C-alpha cells in the first residue's frame, strides 16, 4: 500500500523549521549558513531531505548535466530554494518554476532569509 504524503502538513512543518532558524540567526548571513542550519533543524524534526540535488536537463532526448542544483528536496515532494537577497525577483521565481517542471514536482517554497520578518520572505509556488 502506497503512503500518501500530506503536502500541506509537510509544508507547515518545514515552515516551522524555517521560522526556528530565522528566529535564532536573523537576517544578513550567507545562504549557505541558512542551508546548513535548516538541514540541522529538519534532522532534529525527523524530516527527510536531500541537499544540493543535481538537476539534469533533458534536451532532445539527451540528459545533460549542466550544473543546476536544487537547494533542498524535502521528503521527495517539496522543493526549497533558499536565498539571502534584498528581495525576491522575477528571475528567482522563474528558477523555482523551472526546477518544479524539470523535477516533476508540484510544490516549492522560495525562502529569503534576508528579511526582518521571515513570513514576508516565504513564497509558495505551485504548478
């Protein structure tokens, strides 16, 4: 019997972990710092994830490794793209949409830790 994941429940748990990291660190650090701290927080909460998952591109039937990497894939269902920027731009949104399409996933979060209130830095993207 296949287990069906509650993607909304998973998303809530992951957002809770994101809030915890931001509460302890605040804005202004490197993306890589937030990534490692979020990985630790996910581990504490028994949430499975992959870091820096390679994302090949299929082009005319050929699989090309072009160096694209998804920051995090949570429970093989949810894509997380981490940022530490002044604000989320259209190109950031296009990036996560492309990753969702290439990976055949339906839901992603783009998280900008460089905000005073982390709730203002989380964008949910669904296909």
